[in-house]
């Protein structure tokens, strides 16, 4: 199995798990089936026939999806194991955690895979449709809409009407209508991300695994009026709004240190252009991957960013990471490129120094 196929198998499984998690009722996922069929074929090729009995959905969830990917292949042929262990996505951690016998949460790693699933097989994903519609807007409209989405995970009808009044083109209205949806009954405001938190028994669910880490209970939260409010669709929230918070923070800090900034220049060729007081330009792409190997996999083929016109180019990741050598792992794949991976704190320190030396 080559790396492209291996990745495709994991992407299909991640997309399938994402689809299943979002539905309250049992849902059959073609994507999950597709991924499990690829895994079954791999097991047959490698004479792992005992595994086939465990590749129906419920056994897969329990025995494989809850464990790191590398453990799926323990005891397999050494040559095969050695080959796949070189693929960055082989380092993917568990894809789900089981809440109880009936439901599960996808992990951030699974969610990151879902985002990177670039393939015709996955092109109908809702955030992609919204994103492509946004890209058809003029540069100024694109920035206005994207910023509005990031700042309004949940939004009153009144605010939506006001935004549409200020931007009266049909194209903008279509994007906004496509990005937002009605809020289901019994939804609470998530104190962490600002989207909707819902409960299945005692189990809280939001758009992101970390929202529920502190085990919130309904009594501590604000119940949302479902008539007055709309929310972003799940994929738009997870993949456009959430990463946008880091982008806006970087913009704000850079301006605090006396720099000028442009968000999503050249219609999102990258995230933020920072113009220093001395006139030099730094290009920043903010990246939110939990696992550095997933980011390494995503950036190793990214030639677009290193050709951006700038004096320095940085991938910036949030500092709070379980992986102390996070940036080193990414910089390993960047060593021949004109791009460096740094944390947000390192970026802020560098900007502060520029301000002090001014
Ligand atoms: Zn949340």
C-alpha cells in the first residue's frame, strides 16, 4: 500500500466517524464503509484474516478507533510495518473516545484528518461549499464575510439582517444563508467556543472535543432562544470559525506592537500579512492541528506558501501542546523550504523585540 492510499483510507474512516458522531440517531456512513473496506483489503493482503471479524462497525469503533493507528498494525509483517511507519499519518492518535456503550466523540486528530480529506470522494462537505462560494466574492467582501463568521458562531436574526443590509449583494446573502442554520431545541451557549452545546444524557457535545473537557452541566450554561438565534453549520464552525480565532488574535497582537496587518491577503492565499515598522513583510499561516505529524503531512506538499512575496514566512501554532518538540517535527519537513514553524508566543516575542528596537 502506498502512502496516498494509506492516507485515503484514514481520511475515509475519519470522515465517516465525523458523520456518525454528528447524527443523534444511527446513520449508515458510506465513507466509513469505504475506509473499512480498504482496511479489510489490506488485512487480507497481509494475511491478517483474524482481523476481518473485527472490521464490522461496532467492533471497529471499540477495538481500533479508540486506539492509536500504529497499534492497528501490531504483529503484522515487519517489512509492511516498517514501510507504513514512515508515513506521517501513521502517527495519528486514537480517532474517537467512547462515552458509554452507545455514543462516542471524535478526537481533534480525527477532526483534523476530516479537514484534510482532499478528494473528489469528499467534495460535498458543507464547509467546502461555503468556502468556495466565499472565494467567488471580491477581496473586500470575502474579508468582511469571513470576519463576520468568525465573530458570530451564534447570531441573532437581527444581527444577520443588519449584516445583510450593510452588504446587500445577492452573493453575500447566499453565502450567509448557506453558512447558518436553525438551532435545535435544548441548545446552550458553549462557554469555550461560542457555538451550541447540547446534551445526550449527561454527555455534553459541541463542535470540538476540548469544549467538553471540563464536563459542563446544563445548569451552568445559558439556554439559547431557538427562535431568535441561528448558528453556523457544524463544518463551518469547526473549520472556518475556530481556526479564525487564532488568526484574529495574531492580527490584534501584531497591531499592538505597531505593525500593520492584512487578513487573508490575495483572497486567502495565506492568513495574515504583517508589515513591520521598518517596511519588511512577514507572512503568517496559522495552523491548529493537534498532532504535529498531521501538520507535517499537510505542509510538506504546500508549495504555495513558500512562494508568497515576503521577507519571512511562518506557520504559527498555538503554544499549548502535548508535544514539546512540535515545531521541530514540522521544521524537519520544512528544512529545504523558505518557511519556518513557530509557536504564537515565539511570534509575539519577535514582534515585541521589533517594537523595543524601534
Ligand atoms: Zn464549544
